[in-house]
């Protein structure tokens, strides 16, 4: 790879990371402390970046200089959101997710496609007892945050800030046209988590276990109502004046990963979830287009059960609700 090609590659990556209201020349000018004209010359390749300038840009945008020098082929740039035990704040984590949703919602053309292996993250905010359980589970078993080690689950574990952030996230998600691809295993990990905590004695009372399962049941029933209406809305809210912008697909083909594709005005963005709370994201055009094509191909092989296909919709949700009812029966 020549210096000019490496330079072009670097500026391409930076473009993908810039907010929509920022220009590449302005960003380069500010970071390198050069004039706009000098920035443009570097962007056009008329002036070669010196090594120190390249390192400064890479440090600022959290890019790998080693990747830059090795070349373009076979590399995809990701940003990471990794749970760090010592400094992790769930409220800040939710603010980060809220920020991503605000970027998507601020576009004229916008769509989210969610391939789900588990209960999609945004639906944790439909019923508060479910959010309370998952928050406690995440803090105790995943983050292992100090103060949760010897605690048992209680319904009042949520802070007002987390409740408010959850409400905003759900409202914003509901306002973005979305397609969700589910399978009948999407609630299995959640049931496993509840049962594990029940067996370990981490619930303060048997009544709390029942409340959590009822919240899961309420959530699934609400999702069924949304799928039937073909739109997203809050519990208790009328769907009458909502846009038909929610597509729900029953996928029998493959058990995928938790993958979110955001399609916006001039670019796409992919979020890949791993290790429960961690995720990586990229705006890499080639990678995002490949994910877009893969998800569209999977949708074509799936059954749409929103708005139409009442029989298939009832079968699908009966399977999910049956799993919840079975666990509730064991509580008796």
C-alpha cells in the first residue's frame, strides 16, 4: 500500500466515525491544528501526512495505526462498548444507547432491523419488574459490581434515573420504523436466568419470582398486540393513530446472533452484541451492506406475522407464552 492509499483509507475511516453535522475538513483542521486549506490538501492527498499526524488522528478516533499500515483488504473497523467492572455505570450505558437512538431518529430515512437471539434489549423496558430483574442480574452476575455480591433481588432495586432513561429509550425505539426477526428460543436465556436465581436463592421472596414471570408474560402479550397492529406503542396507549411501521418475522431457518442494523439517510451502522451487555459497532460501508443483504435474505426466508398471518402469529406467541406458563406452574 502506498502512503497516499493509506492516507485515503484513514480519511475514509474517519468519515465513517464523524457525526452527521461535522465535516471531515473541519475535524482534521481542529485535531491537527492546521488551516482548513491545509486540511483539504491532506484529504485530497496533495500533502502527505507525517507519521505524528497520522498517529494523532488515530489516537483521537481510536483507530489502529497498525491496521492502517497493513492495508484495507479484510479489515473492518469497530468501536467497542465494553463493560468495565470498576467504572461501569448502567445509567451511562443507557445514555449511550439513547444517544445512538437519537442519531437514528434524527434522520429522515431511518429503519432498524433487529435479528434476535434473546429478548430484544429495548423490550426490557415494557414492564418494570422485568427491567428490575434484568438490571439486578446484570449488575450481580455480569458486571459483578460491588454492593451486589451478597444482595438478594428486590423489586425496588431500580433508581429513578434508570426508570426515566428506560422510558425514553422505549419511547424513542417505538418512534423508529423497525423490523424484528425472532425465533421460538428468544425467551430461553431469560427463563434460564430466572430459574438459576430461583435455585440459588437470590430472590427475596417467592412472590417476586411470580411477579417477574408475570412481567415477562405481559411483555410477550404486548409484543403480540404490537405485531397484530403492525405498529409499536406503549402499554395502555391506543394503536389507532400509529403508523404501520413495525414488521415482526418468525424465523425458523437459523438461530442468529443479537444483531442490530440501523439504516439512515446516507449510511448504515451495525451493532453486534456479545457477552450479554457488551457490543461493538461499525459504519464500515462494505460490512454494513453485507449485513444488510444477509438480513434481507433471512427475512425472505422467514414468515411475517405482523398485521397478517394471524394463524402463524398465534402459534408463535402460544409457544413463547407456553414456556412462561410452564415455569409459573412449577411455582405452585
